[in-house]
């Protein structure tokens, strides 16, 4: 998925981890809070399960994944630290009926003040794929990344839209349940080229202190591949659950990657931070990891605010 721009600010803000769990069904039709809010928070443990399906005509892939994560977000300094401590992606190789899997570990830092995104990854495909392990560290530094003060202004606008178009579905005894659908009446349109479409349904569970315990998302997108002109469709289904959350974002030590080894400078292929992988490591599996790490959850607010202003040809909603 390419960058969506500020016109889709309400859609950009899709979830993050935190809080304590509750039941799956509301016990009252009223929320404790009058509206949801998005606050700095840190989760010491969590899990993400989901699937990503892409249909590009002759090239298709259907990948499922399970990840154990730690996530810390600061919505004042606009710092982020996310770790996939362990995970597995499995699916069929494009154009074949062969099911393969890969183990993964990922560390990600976004530092707005330093204008940088740093990612270290270790992807180990199973031996049957014949693919080599991918171990690397990348660093994107871009002077065009706004200052934290500018991002704060963008974030305030996005959060207002987010609050306006979300609806309360009740409280499960511990958490308020909020839902957001796109498109919704009155919601600003995403800046999409003619012929492209996207629909999204998100459900958030957060306690009285706005610490989020669960986010589930269903995204359907279709359009034209800007390179080939062929029709492309994408389906993403993700559920993220987090435990051990507290208020506050990452510490200074969380933002230190000096012990990660050499992190090689990288320029994203487009006008947005749409990959954390070196070009030689781009595969169907890394494409899926990118979608989860960069597109699903509150992490979007960072990247939507930090990339260069997208050109019209970069506004497609599918890869």
C-alpha cells in the first residue's frame, strides 16, 4: 500500500497496542468515555495474527502470520519502538501450490526529531524454499521529515477526524468498544486515482485511560498497478492483542540502536517510507511484513506524517 496522505487522516489512525483485556461482547451499550482518545503508551507483550491476500492476475500470494510483539509509542515526541520478538509467516509461493514458511525477528525505531527510521530484521525461510536468510539493518534519514511540532499539528487534525467518525459500540465490562468504517458519510475521501477503491472496518478496545487492548481490522482495496496497468486487489485481515500496558512511550535507551551493528543507508523506492527492507530482500513474505509493520495500526500516523508529499502516481492503495 502506498501512502494515503492527510485527506485520509481518519483512516491513517488505525490502532495500537495496550491495556488489559475484556470480553468479546458489550455488557452495556454505553462507553465510559464520551469519545476515544489516542495517548502515549507502552505494551510489554502482545500478539498479532492475520492474513494478507494479493491478486495481481498471474501473480498471487496468500500469506498468514503470527507475531509476538512489544510496542512503545510517544505521541508528544513522536518516537516509536516496535519489536517483533518472534514470528512466523506461511503461505503459498506465487504461481505455485507449494506452502512454505519463514521465521522472523524485527526491530523498528522511528525518531522524528532525528528524522530517521531504523529497522533491523532477521528473516529465515524454511529450507524447502531454497531462499537465503535475510539479515540486515537499514536506516532511512530524510531532511523532509517534519519536526515533532509539525507532526503534532497533523496528528491533532487526524485525531479530531478520528474521534468524529468513530462510534461507540458499548463497554465489555473493562473496555470501551469503538468502531470505525471507511467510507462513512461525511468522512473526507482518500486521495485515490480514478478507478481505485478501499473499504475498511476497524474495532478498538480501550480502557478508561485510553490504553488499547485489542484492534481488529479488515481492509479491502483494489485498483491498477501503476507500473503494469493490470488490475490488483488486496485483502488484509489483522487482529492485534496486547498486555502489560502502561502510559508513556519509549525511553531514551529504547531509541538507541548503536548495538545493532552496521545499519546501511537506504532511500525508499517511492516518495513514501513504504518498506523497511533492502531492495535485494524484497519478497512476498517481506511485502506482508511491511504491510503489518508500516500500514496496520497507529504506526501509520508516523509514516503518513513523515514521508514526502505523494505525487498523483504514488497514491494507489495497492502494491
